[in-house]
C-alpha cells in the first residue's frame, strides 16, 4: 500500500473519510492513518480479485494498529434482488468503517448526478469484512437458524423443479428439512412455520463455526483460516448467503408455473421474516 496526498478531514467521521475514498479508481483497499497535524494519510492498495465475492479479497486481512478506519472502493454491476437481472453496469461503491464501528457508504451509477444510495448503516459482506479487518465484531446477530432452514427448503424445491420439470405441493412438502406432516390437505402455514423452526432445534452456529475453523468440517467454500478470521455472525451470513437467494428461487418457481408452491413457501418465509409477502 502506498500513501496518497493526505486530506484534511475529521478522522472520526466516516462520511468525511468516504468523500476522500470515492474519488479513487478501480477496486482498492484503503487504510486511513491520522497524522499529528490533523491530516489523514490514505494508504491505498489493490483489492485482490476473488471469484467467490468481491469482499473475499479482504478475508484474513488485519488493519495496522495506526489506522483509524478502513474502506474499499469497488466497481461492478447491480442486479435486481428477485430476478437477478442486471440493473446497471459500471456502478461504483465505496464503504468506510471506523474503529468505533461507525459506517458510511455510497453507491453511484453512471449517468446520475446524485448517488443511487448514500447511507450511514449499510449491510452486507463488505461491511462485515471491514469490521473484521479492524478486529471488530460483525454488526448485528447471527442468522436465525430457521432462516437457514427456509433457504435450504426453497433451494431443494428449486433444484427438484429444474431437474424433473415440475413440482407439486406434496413433492415440496417431502423436501422440507423438518417434519411438517402431510395432513388431509397438507399442513397449515402456521404448522409449516412451527416445523421450520423445530427443524433447527439443537443447531448451533458457534459449534459449526468452531469445527469449520478447526478444519473438522469441510465446505462453505472457506479455508479453516478464513473461517477462524470471521466471527460467528459473519460466518452465519456467509453460509446462508452461499445458498441460492430465497427470493430468486421463488421467482424461478413462478416463471415455471409453480405459483401455488411458491406462494405457500413465500407465506412461510414472510411469517419468519425472511421474505416480503408481496
């Protein structure tokens, strides 16, 4: 990393640090180092490419103790949450996290004078990773196990549909990770919600994280060192995010005419707070 000309900013204010970062080209990692004269040196280095995710280039990195904040600037594309279709090319994003855990970010699309979004509380893998670079816990709480169970169920249903070409409600119920029970016309949404929650009884993210970090559990597209670098909250999000997005799975089901199956899974997901009912 090499320093760029120091800006005169309040090193405790992530929004001011963000203004210095958004002008940087390409995909870079930035360390912010305050100086005795009140300026802040920017130490800039390339963000390594990683096929798993843009933020994976941050895995296992640790900030120098002299840094007051870290940030990234990346370029790429945005996709629609539900359809996964590309919405915009040439999008640039910048995120800054300070030692206190304060966050600022900006997303800019071509042809727009104003940012697409400019928020002090973004979420996602990049934000989690920057917290871990600073040795801070990832914000929030681990993904509820019931959310993971619903994601697994939607993925199983989607894979069955794509493999066989059709999927009815009975077939979808057979793929549920719990035991919702058949019933004369199938279980109610309330019963399915209970069965989804019940299917994760005994599941412990801390235990799964520990065994993965120790190399005793393979998978999740992580090395043991990468898993150990994450905390439990970030690990839970990475594992859940490695599965196909529930919204996308339901969208594909609708595209294949499985509206009834998609709607019932969507209603369970809405009750669990995983998906929007609409």
